[in-house]
C-alpha cells in the first residue's frame, strides 16, 4: 500500500483503511478497479482513450448499440509452478465494463476504429458529415 506523506516516514495501520475516503478512489461499488477513461470531442470525431495496461487487444469487446458505446474487457491469468518441496499456483481475473451515451444522429458507426497500443485502448468515432459544423456562409443581398 502506498501512503502519501509529507516526507516523514509513516507506518500504515489498520485504521488507515477504515477511515479512508473511498469516494475518491478508482473502485466501483462492486470493489472492482475501473480503468481511467478520457473522451475528447472535436469537429471531426470523438476520441476515447482507456488506460488498460497489461491487456491484449483480444481481451476487449467494443459495441455500439442505440448510441450507447460499451467497452468490456476480461482477462484471466493462471500460473502453476511445481518444485521439489512446494507447489505454487497463482490465479487472477480482471474485468470491467464501461458504457457511454453518444449523441443521436452524430456518429458514423461504419468508420469506428479501435487500436490498443502501449497499454492504452484508443477508439476513434468519426462524426457524420451532416453533424460536422459548417463554416459561416456569406449571403449576398440582391
């Protein structure tokens, strides 16, 4: 456990966990870790970035249904080690599911792309041409 200090060594106690403000932590109500997500919008597209280190691109399932973008991931890890006097078996499972509402009649669902690079899932969601802002038009008076 990492403890934030002011330069003076501190030994964490059982009470530290008890009195911690859990509302600001990166845990859901089910005590599962949720990855950080950044969403950026510009005139051309939405860019969704999900911090998910240690995953593989095959671990993700991305779905767009009724303007709801859902990102899911599941990863299982099992390691067995048999040596002379002991057996070690480690197992971990991590998963998450995040959903986001996208504006109606804005997304070009045929051109959505997703890439997983260096621990970050990037989803590019282009906007439809009709949803992009148009430049100001000068209207002549006749």
